[in-house]
C-alpha cells in the first residue's frame, strides 16, 4: 500500500510517499523516533497515571523533565488501589526488544489500558521507548505497590 502525505503549512506543500507493507500495522510518523514517542505519550494519556499532578492540573504541571516518574496518586476500584509505575525505571532495566514484548503481552490492574497498548505497532512501542530513554534528569523512585481490595491507601 502507498500512502501520500502532505507536509508543511505554507502555500507550498511537499508530497512525501511512504510505502507500507501489506499487513503492517499503522504507525506514527514524526520528524524523529523520539518525537513520535512523545506524541504517543501525550495522546495515549500515559502522563495521566504515570506522572504526578498531570491529570489533576490538566497537563499544566509538572515540567516535561518530570514526566513518567511514577505516581503516588492511587486509582481505587474493585481491584484495590493501583499506582502508575515509574516508566523511566522500567525502561532503564530492560532492552528495547524486552519493552516491545512487555507492551505486547502485558496485563496489570486498571486503569492501565492494556488492550490498546497491545494493539500498538511495534514501531510505535519502540518510539515510546526511545522517548522515555531521552527524558532528562533523574529516573526517580519506584511507585508504591498496589493495595488489595479493602486496604486504605495512605494519605497523600
């Protein structure tokens, strides 16, 4: 399949043709692999759970240098209380291929949207890995372990 893309916002647009192999999943195209990963993190809502204060401040906080460090803001439901893991520590401890495998087969507690994550193309999973690896600063600390149903989360 051949896809034509229009790029540029000025009066003169450029046509770029990309050939996609039959059966290949759609993937995000950006100026770089890291840019594609950043876009996927933003539109995929990763920061909502994996970055403290992000959802509560409607994305106004914290700075991008603090993104994806995990959160102590719990998500409570019939499963107990779960916390967004520190994805920086996760990618620091595994290879890109292990990350793709993890996202392809992963399961965990809600609200993690595993069906959508598993459906991502391997190229997009690799782009997210590249983006997380590119984030500056300290990796942070692990998020709290999940709590079973009925357990009271500590005060934030």
